[in-house]
C-alpha cells in the first residue's frame, strides 16, 4: 500500500510528500477498508447463521426482505439504529457508554494481522499471533465495564461469567498455539502460513515435496490435537454454544447486555460476530493454511514478488483472489461448524465449563506441547542438539518416526485424560455426601 | 516521520500521565482502575513506538488483559466502590508526597546518571548478529534459559509457591463456607441419623422434609 | 419392583450408567442435525416424514382448513330470498359461555307481536372464545362457525359485530363446509319455510339483501301489473353501505353531543342530544365521540360543580348497539364528573 | 478472610424461561442457591369462581384454558366428573376416541415439554423445533376432528362432539409411521449427549419417599421410582383394555424425568396402535348425545381423576341440584408438582434452577387458574 500511495503522490502528482505522510495515508486507507469489512462480515454472518440453523431445524429462516432474505441484516441494523437508547437511572453513565466501544475496538484491531491472500496481510508483524490474542483479551475489560455499569444483577453475573471464561480459556488456546509456534519457530502469521505449503506433510520440513499448498498443520498429530483444543477454546472465547454461558438467555436473560438497547446493544452484537469471524479465520490461518491451497503459490510465483520483480501484476491479482477465496471458504466452513454445534447441543454450566477448561483441556494441551517438542526434535534437530541418532533415517524417515510417535502419545493422552475426566465427573452419591457433609460413610 | 513520531509520543505521554493522575484523583475505585488500564495501554503503545513489539504486546496481554481484570474482580467483590464521603487527602499529605518523591528520586537518579544519552541510532544494514525477526522474543527466551536461568527458575518457584498458597487459602475458605445441602443429601443424612441413633429415630422422622439444614464446622 | 400390573409391566429406565462416554453421544447428535440440514431442501409434505422444511409461508401459502374448523360465529341467510334462518329463539344467547351474544326479537310494528326473526343480533367478537356451542345448539342451523381468521382491527369496538356484519349467504357456508351443510340442508330449509310464513314485510331479511329484495318485490309487483318480464336485479349492495343521509345525521348528533358536553362542563346544564335512528355503527361512533368529548371537557373544566351526563339517545327501540354506546357515553361522562369532584 | 455476601435475584415474572409469568425469588451465595421462593398468581383468572356461575356445559371450554398444552386431557377429566355426577354412560366408540385423543395429547405434551427443557438447558431451539414439528401434525389432526388446534372443546357429556372425519384415519396412520422415527431421532440427538448428561445427571434429585410426601404425581413421581400411574392404579375409561408399560426412573433426577417422558411417548404410541385395532364402527350409539348436554345433576358430589400428561388431574364437583355447579375444584398437577421446587433447587447452581423447573413441566394457566 505504501508503494502505491507513494507512487501516486510523488510520481504521478509530484507533490513531494514526506515519508510519514505517505505512511499515514496508506495506513488510514487500509484501516478504512478493514473497518468497512468488519461490519459487512457481521451482517453476512448473522444472515448466514440464521438461515443455516433454520435449515437444521426444518425451517426456512428469514426470507422476506430482499431476494431470499438477503437484506434482513440490513433491516435489523436499521431497526437497531432507530431504537430508543435507554440508560438505566442507576447506571454509571460514562462507563455504560464506553463499554461497547471498548468491546468493539479490539476486534477491529485484530483485523490488522489477518492474511487475506499471498502478500495481502495488512501489517506483517513479527509477533502477529501474540498481537492477535493480546488485543482480543482487551475486550474482557469492556465486558466487565458493561456488567458493572449497568447496575443490574444479571449484568454483573453475566460479566463475571464472561470474564472468568475468557481468561481461563485463553490458557488452553495459547498452549495449543505454543505447539504450532514451536514447530514453525516464528510468531509471525505470515511465516506460519508460508510454512503450510507442501502436501499433507509439512513442506518446509521435508525436502522434495511438491508445493501444492496443502501442508496444513491439521494433517499432523500435533496440529490436529492443537486444532481440536484451540477450536473448543475458540468456542468459549467467542461465547458460542455450548459455552454461551455469559449470555445464557434461559438463566441470566442476556448477561452483560441486559441493560443495553439500540445501537449500543448492536455494538456488542457486532463485536461478538466479528470476534467469531476472527476466531474462525485465525483457526483457518493457523491450522488450515489460510489462503494456502492448490494453485495459489504457482500463480503468485508468476506475479510481482520480492524475488521476481519483473512478474506480471495480473497474476498477483489472480493469486490474491484465489487465496482470498480459499481463506474465506475455510473461515465460513468453520463458522458452519459453530452453527452446527449450536444447532445440536445444550450449554454447559459455569462450574462444568471451568472444570472442562482447567482439568481437561489444559493438561491435554500440555501433553501436546511435549509432542510438539518431539516433532521438532526429530524433524529439525541434528547432532548438535543430541538428535544425531536420527540422522541415518533421512528426512522422510525422521518425519515418519515423529508422526507415529506423536500420534501414539496424543491418542494415549486423549483416552487417558477422557477417562480420568469422566471418572471425576461421576462421583458416586455416597462419596459426594460423605465429602460434603463430613459424615462417616 | 520524525515529526509524526514526536506528535504521537507526546500524545501518548499525555495519556499516560493524565490517566495516572486520574487514578489517584477520582473517588470511585472502579473508575480509578479503569484509568489505570488506560495508563497501561498507553505504556503498551509507547513500547510499540519504540519498535519493541514483543514487549508492547506482552504489556497489553499481561497488564491490560490479565492484571487489570484481576484488579477489577477484586474491586467488584468489595462493598463500597463509590468512595462517597471519603476524603482523598488527609492532613499530612505533604509528608506522603515527600516520601514518594524521595523514593522515586532514589530510584531514578542512578539511572539518569549512569545512562549515556548520546546513543547514535543504528544506521545501515543490520549486522548478522543483531536481533532480527522476532523482535526481542528470541533474546528474551535465550536470556531466560542461558544467562539468567537461575533467576528465571527462582521466579518460577516463587510463583509456584504463591499458587500453592492461593490454593490452600481457597481450600480453607471452601471448608469454612456454609455448605448448602441439596434435598437428596439432606434426606440421606436424616435417614442415616435415624439409623445411627435409635433413640431419636421417631423424632427426626416426624420433622418436616422441607426444613433447610445448614452444616457448618 | 414387586408391583405387578395386569397388562404391561413396570420398566425401570436404563440410564446407561456403565457406558463409556468419550464424546460419541455428541457426535451422534451432530449427525442427526446434519441429516436434517441435508433434508431441508425438500418440503415436509407428508405426515409420515420426519425431515424436510415444515414451515408454511403463511400469507403466500395457506393450509386448507378442515370443515370442522371454527373461528367466529356467523349468521346464514338464503341466497335468493334473503330470508334469515335465525328465528331469535335465544338458544345461543343462553348457551354462550362468555355471554357475548345479544339478540333482539323482531316485532310486528302494527300489532306488537313477536315475529320469528331477529331485529338485531350482536356478537362481541373480541370476547368470543370460539367454543362453537352456539352453532351446536342452534335448532335452525342458522348460526355457524366461520373459517375467516384475519380479523385484526385497531379498535376493540370494531369487533362488535351487528347483524349486517354477521350475515352470510348459505352458499358461502356451503362452500367452506359442504358435507356439514348437506347433512342439515333439508331440515334447515323446511324450518325456514315455517318461519317465513310468519314474517311480515321486510322483517327477517338480511340487511345486505334488503335493497335487492325490495327491488325484486317491486319488479314482481310491476310485472304482475304489466305482465311484463321482470328486469334484472340490481347488484348486491355491500354490508358497509349505508344511506348517506343517516350517516350525516349521526355525525351531526355526535357534534351536538360534544358541544353539549363541553357546555355542561362550564355551566352544569343537562342535555340529551338525540341520535337519529338508522345505521347503528354511525350512532355508536357518535356516542363514543360524545363520550370522549365529555371526558375532555371534564378534564379542562375549571372546577365547576358538576358535569351532567351527555347521553345521546337512540330512539329506535331495537337499536341495541346504539343504546349500549349511549350508556357507555353516559358512564364515561359520569366518571369524568367524579374525577373532577375528587380533584 | 473474604466474606461472601448473599444476593437476592428475581427470576421472573418477565424472564425467558419461567414458562409464563412465574417468579422465583432466589437467594444465591455466589452461584449456589441457598433459598428459592416460588411466587405465582400473576395469571390468576378466577377460574373456579367463574365455573360456579356457568352451567355444567359452559365450563367445558374453560377447562381447555387450564392447561392449554393438553386441552383434551382436561376435557376428559371434566366430562368424566359430570358423567359420574349425573350417571351418564359413554358409548363404546366415544370412549375409544377419547383415549385416542388423550394419548395423542400426551405425546404432544411430552414432545413440547422435552423441547422446552432442552431449550432451558441452552440448546438453540433444535430439539424444540423437532418436537414442535410432530406436535404440529397432531394439532392438525385435532383441528380436523374438533375444529380447533389448542382449545379443542371436543368432549361432551356422554360422548364427543362429532365423529372423526373420513380424512382423519389416513393421516393418523401416516403419523404413526413418523412418530417412532421421531422418538428414535430424539433419543439419538439427546439421550447420550455428554453435555445433557452433565447438566441433568444428579441435578434436582427428588428422593422416593419425599416425592410421595410432597404428593407429586405424573412423570416426576415415576422418575423418582414410584410406578404410580392412574391408568393402571385405578383404570378409568377403557384403559384396562390396553397393554402398556409404566416406565419408572431409579434416581429421580432431571435425567430420569427426561428419559421417563421419552419412554412414555413410546407407550402412548402403543396404546394408540391398540385403539386403532379395537376401534368399533360408528353404528349403534350416537356419540354426540345432544340431549344430555343440559344436565341438572342430583344433589351430591363427585371427584374424577385422570392421568393427565403432567400428573393426576382431578375435578371435584358439588351439585345442589341446579344447572350450575355449587362448588367446582381443580386438582391441578402443575400446581402440586411445583411444591417441591424450592427444596429441589437448594444447593444447586443458578443455571440448574431453570432446568429443574423445566423438568417439572408446568403450565402457568393451570398453576394460577
């Protein structure tokens, strides 16, 4: 973007703008585009979800406004804007007003590091992944503000639940990502995507594999377990069923949003759906190769790249379109799964949610980190690090050994953990009684 | 570029200082915690301006995302947050100010004196040995497991001890807490009591089932 | 369990306590939902299916209502002669659980004797519970349950239906419930013949048919006189059509009533504006307006002692609705007066 | 040390999952329920007093509005008590039609109740939509027979309003194909779902002997392990002619109530199949004896009870010889099953309250009357 703006300002119009002006303008342009993309995603996702879940329930879903109900979200948005804005008399007015903003803003920031296609990352940060999750944790503050400022018991309960849930599910999410970061050795989202070229097995680890853009992390045991754990944690972070406890309408009305109306409520709604989109997107990025897919790398290689400055710009566009298509397809597929889960399951209780996160997911992801270490050891380390014994196996052999080992470890961990967890859940009545009442059983 | 950075720096500095003042100046503790979060955020942005991306992100993750949440949680569990009717300043406030300034000076003076202020910003290509790529994370990691391994371990152990302590306190608290028996538990309890003490059997059988029993130690 | 039943037994439900749960139950549930999603592109058009879209997109699609469907009661009249089947026997009024049916027996204007027809027949649709008792007990098969259900209005008063609004031709009912009508057709017409014999003039003719019947009778008389072929009947007038003169009169009455009420608020006088007979709806409207005006006047009245009831009176004895409205207006005025006194 | 404070929360009367206008005054310690006081009466309509100024027949449509989810069962209980008071015999075919309708009602009630229960647990409408789909079919049949979907008003003293229309039987047979498939699907969707198990196992336990002392009836009682079904214990109508089992639970928690209801739907289906086999032709008795509607029972009283889908539904009438009942009393199962709610919720979490309430299956129209 910088290059384009620079070209237009200084070459075409010969304005002689300073570097920082160019940067400012180019960043503002990118930001504007992203700020437009986010609400559009939200509008589309609400429509998509309502139609999908209706189909799962043998219904039709909204189909009145526009062709096939396309403009239903627009109509809803208009309704939101025109609704009366109510501030409870006892509320803390400023905090009540600021809370939705604090919730929405971080979700917009998070778009900054999302790779839409080859060379189409708004900002390629070295620590993009960390940035993504650091920023997402800010919205917890907003929820807390909303819950406290509303001066309503349901809101406060909802906010407490939301924040407790977000904070505790951040740990398994980070631990499952740690396994991936250990393998790639980079926190940059661009690097992680680049790493997932190749074919089912990881291209950058094994030489001589064609780069078809299918070397996604989900295809190896470490990545798969990390994916499963991360997706569950993402459901909890995005407050999706079965973890939609903070806004459990059958228990605490609408949680922290109870006292909000009109567009302030709309902002919470926006934040939530944009966050869901982002969580689906980041799942696609980290475990399913984002824009990676057959054809993208080949097309991109023909375009203008740092390695190949003489390429044809149209190939960049083609690669970008194809990459964005793959990326959005994967993202919406994950959202489909979210909706599917919402269509099938009841929700957990608060204490069960905490139990599941702390007593099951975290140990499992810890085991996965261990597996990742084995994977890295077998695939990347040499005699210096003490893995000389593995050298005679050759690249493919080392990969095979790592695959089998980690698979065995992960399956064993899953079974053992599930059994232990299942046993603890099923405490017999007598034990429970003896435990709680302090009686000789 | 320089100008832009300077403008941003002054804005951020104003935010940090202003928010810091507000933390101590407002009555409502929740508001003061929220100002604190704003201050943390400004510091994070300042790190970003210094191109210390990792540090900035960690600042946001740890301080804004976790520490401030803990503070908010703790505050919300207290009774009176409005701070109405409490005085912000007490009589010998100047003494407190003096102590604070002295301590701050004691910390800052050696730093100021020891620092050579004529650092030339690195120009030209980055040398191979220079940190690249991961912006400090790699060095930090290396530092933790090489030179500062002992410190790191000690800090870890300390945190572990704190964790265990917290758990112990929480467990004690749980035991002390009133246990609300469910209907089935209560019923089972009554039945067992009947079995154990024959003398009182008929008496407790007559008592109404809906009567709540609270068990405390 | 020691308890034994004669037929069947006691089954203790298996809770599956011994089963290992590692998530297969959740996957099963997801499979069911997936199946429904796939099947949702078909319609569930058959009772034996359990998947497929079962939504009926209401304004566009409509389910065919069964004959037995009952919503609100209607009155039947014969298509050709316009004679109503109702004889004002009061059976329905008596059986109605929420008591929303009000009937006035028609009387011979000359002799004052009762005629087997209803002079006015009012059903308060807004309080009707659609139980269908009236249709069940009606010995003349005159009152039947309608299939029309889109009755929403903005005003409760609009749901108080008079005879003109309730009357439907027999052919209408025959169309919505052919077999039900076929069962009773013969006896209903036989009974109708009997009651027609005792009716005089235009009494017992459905309101919307009055003009037509008049024309027919005139034509018949003419043809009798001139022995010429009768001219074609005029088109059927709609139920809502009223003669403009009466409507105007009613409005006038309303205005007068309002004015009177206003005056009363000032000087405590009494007046009873009269609403001329005719269309009861217009009269009712007038009465309601009068009541409102009275209320308003009372509110704005400057502490004057009393407000006399402004009760527009409907002189026609059979116009029950108008009377009802008048009473309501009077009550409203009284209430307004009380409020004023309290304040 | 940290001192926690007890918090009072009003769940209801305007709350998404209180099944109408019902208020629960909940005292919580953290998320644990310390005390729960049910508050009702928001839907009080003076039902019993109105019944005493109406004639016997006029009360029939009012009983529809008691438990509006299963009006047919209410009709049956009321028709039975008047028949008992007056001494009216019911023709054979009418009895079969009554049983058919009431068992269909049981299926639709349980389908709806389970759907709402899972909704309260947080499922986003899917089980409810499936249950409502089958309920819709049954309501179509009701409409065909009685003229209305919910306020059926189908029963008369000594019979029913009218015989089934010719189109009824083919549709019912189609429905009998669909229902077993629906039950299987419902079980697959939920019965083994780990989340549902976590939410319902051991929650809201009502021990056997306490269930009796609370005088709870219906599926809630049977889930506590007591095989008490009035259709078996005191066979009324023609229930002694059918083979069907009585499912009972072993623990008495929400999960047992869930499973018992699923099984009861299957047993109802069995009864319907037997009704279709045994249903006599319409010849002979007239099933709508118009003459018997204006009843004037002799001085005396009568109580009749049936196993309504929610429990024991009883009507008690005292006649003074006039055409209006002197005293009219409803023993509403929803109301009496609500008695142990406060005690059942104690010690569980806030989220469990709505689930326990849902598992009792109440309709506020019947509770408040």
